[in-house]
C-alpha cells in the first residue's frame, strides 16, 4: 500500500520554487533602484507572490499529490483547481508593473506578447490545454510517468496565467482589458469548457484506468462516484470563479460609468453635503 502521507521534496520542485522566489526577491531588492527608482519595497505584492508559491507547493508537493495520483480523481481535480485559481491569481497579483514591463522593452517582444495574451488566444490556449490533457490516453500516461505528470502541471499553471492575464495583467504596456470585453471572455471560456466537463461527468464508463483499479480508500465511494464528483467540481468550481470574475467586471464597469456621469458641479455639491 502506497503511503498517501508522503510530502515531495524532489530537488527540481523545491529548487525550482526557491529559484523563482529568489528571482522575485532580487528584482524587488537589489535591482529595485535600477528597475523602479524611488519605489519602496512592495510588501503587499510579496505576500501575494509567495502565497501563490506556497499554494503551488501544497497542490503538487503535499499528500494531496499522492492521493490524486494513486487513488482519487477528485483529489487530482482539486490539485488542478489550486493551480489554476488561487496559485495563478496570487502570482500575477504579486508582480509589480515595474518588474514586468522591462521584459516588454522592445517592439518585437510587445508584438509577440500582445498576440499571446489577446483574449482570443487565451481562450483557445487555456481551453485546449485543459481539454486535451483530460483525454484518457494522455491523462493515464501522465499518472504513470512522473516527468509527464510534472509537464502536465506546468502546462496547467502556464495556461492559468494566460487565462487570468486579460483581467489581472500587471503590465502598463499591455494593461487589463475593458470590463465588457472581459465579461464576454469569461463566458466564452465557460462555453468552450463545457464539452470536456460533459464528457467526464456524464460518461457511462470510468474513463481512467488508474482510478478504476485503484484501491478504494473511502468505503462505499466507487470509481464512478469519484469521476462524477471530479467532473461536477470541474464545472461548478470553474463556473463559480467565472461568475465571481464577471461580477467584479460588472462592478468596475458600473463604477467607471458613475465616475464618468458625475459632472464637476455635481461632484462639488456631493462633497459639500
């Protein structure tokens, strides 16, 4: 019986996270005077960025990884949701503008990145990445081979950064999109993700052999039940997050309209009262 309480401490995982954290610290510390003269240390951004790295590690390095890799599809789905939502969001929110825009210094880089983070590109790349990796042959292959599994998680995280970029872009060169565009964007992603959700959730067969023949660690919880829970959580969590993002976009749209509609005399009158 595999010990599901195992914590991963492989050099490529721990070393990779330390390297990313070190690069952020170098930019925010010794290089800050060169990148952003006069800027103070971004404490809030630091908390957000390193919290994102911690969640990334908890997703792929904690016992959740062993449970998701060997026993429960629903646990594996939770891993992916941690990577795609809180980890990716916090990493993007932890990148100050002055740390990102120097990477877009040349027109050629701006052109390439502008194409990559266009909402249409992000919609296609994110939806394809998530959907293709859930095809049974590829998904089971990742569960059997550690290197491919690592690649899967890195691609999920990279696709998640693209997914959130149109809304949370830390760049002043390529700023966040307008609220109306973002509302259509999140709706389009949810529509394109519906086929893979339906495929996983409503399949009459257990799609992944790894979970079909895995030891049942929860009494009375069959592989079919596990697959139903995983597929349902894929759609329900994704929809809840998308609706939350759309609500934020609506609020920003409304607030921008209110600021535009308030004339200077009206504004002065409100201040007087």
